[in-house]
C-alpha cells in the first residue's frame, strides 16, 4: 500500500472535486466504504463514528469529513 498515493487520490482528490463543485454551487454525492468501520457493531448509520480497519479506510474517513464540511 502506498500511503502517499492513497492520500492523494482519496483526500486531495475529494478536496479538488469539492472545490470545483463549490465554484458551480453544485450538490456533491460521495460514495465511501465500509472500511471506515471496524465491523464490531454490525449495521452502521451515517452518524456512527468511524474506526477504520486500515489506512485506506482512514483516507476515506478523512474525505468524508471534507464532504460533511462542504
């Protein structure tokens, strides 16, 4: 796993898309992953706190935070 590449694609890429959407005053739809949860609780809701199982999940959780702020 290349952590720098994962950050570039998932976090920086999402930030770039959000900036472009903001300039157009567009809605933004984001598809994340179940890797942001550890799987211990079962059926998760959007409001649940993430606990990523790996670095990929962590980058997607960071991207989700950017989207929520948008």
